[in-house]
C-alpha cells in the first residue's frame, strides 16, 4: 500500500506537460439566423402593435369617463397622466427593441472611393457647419482618397442628428466641425461638436445608438466615438469619425 502511495505521488509530481489542463476551446460565433431574426422581429412587432391598440382603447375609455362626469376636456386627471406615461414608455420600448434587432442583424457594406474633401462637405452640410466658401477644390490636403459606404455613413449621420436634435434644453448653437489628416497613421478624423438633447446622457438610448454607429462604420473599415459633456446649462455631443486612408497606388 505504501509503495502504491509513493508511486502515485511520483506520478502526480512529474506529470507529462502535454497532459496539463488546457483552456477550453470555444466554438466560433455563429452567423445570425436571418429566418429566425425575421420571425422574431415579426412576433415582437405584433406584440407592440397590440399594446399600441389597447393603449388607444384605454385612452378612449378614460376620455369617455371624464366627459360623462362633466369634467372639462382640458382638465388633467391622474388617469390621463397614467395613459400618457404608458404611451411614452411604450414608444421607448418600441425604439429599444427596434435598435436591438438592428444590432444583431448582419451588416452589408458596399464601399466606394471618395475624397476626404467630399466627405468633409457631406458631413458639414448634414449639420450646417460647412466653413464659408468651402468646396471640394479649395480644401488643401484633403484630396486623399478614402473608402466609405455612403448608405451606412448616411445612417450613422442620421442617428447622430437624432441624438443631437429634439429636446435640447438650450437654443441650438452652430455645430462645429474640425478635420485632421494624419498621413503617418493613414487616418482621417472628423470631430463634431453638437448641442445634445436632454435625453442623450440617460438610459440605454445613447449606448444603443453608439453601438449601431460602431457596427455601421466598422463595416467599411472606419470607426466612431461619442461622448456627452455638460456645457453651461446644456449638453454637448462630441463625435469623432475616423476613416482609414487608402494606400497609394504604385506607379508603373
């Protein structure tokens, strides 16, 4: 018995390195199932529409009760406030579900070549911050070609505008756009500063929009960063768009 114990300890103290515990091999991430996502989206849509319908029925019932009791239509009862809260929460839920479904769907990109100057004009015009007299011919140093998907970039700019648009607590100041071309790092940056809406810094909306923008930009080799800061009595949405420069074509 003692010999057996000695042999056991000898074996345990001199294990074959090839038998050492290895980290588990994780399976590769599966591609999203388009049919499953379509069915899930359809089912969620049906539920949301039913909720909208019954919220409308409830709103009509509350209004009918208020009218039958002789209350003035403009008087606000607790029931009216409750219906408004339900409608607002339902709209937020609808938006979050829609954005989440977009987040798990595969992103297709159809990139084209554009000049940095054209990109600056496009982004600037979208946010009314094109420098006076700017055009694609007079922006020095921005003739470098970059790869971009106009449709996906348009969706990113629309999402950014949505965050910066309605609900601003202060009068909207002019947006600012700065361009930086880094030839050594082969990168082109656009820095935007926009007046942000009051809801930007709270809830999952900012995170969902930022994640969507990141997916859309990454599909054609670009990236985006967004942050909200307080400026006086308002909020500022700082956005950085980064594009990779195309490698120069060797001359024959």
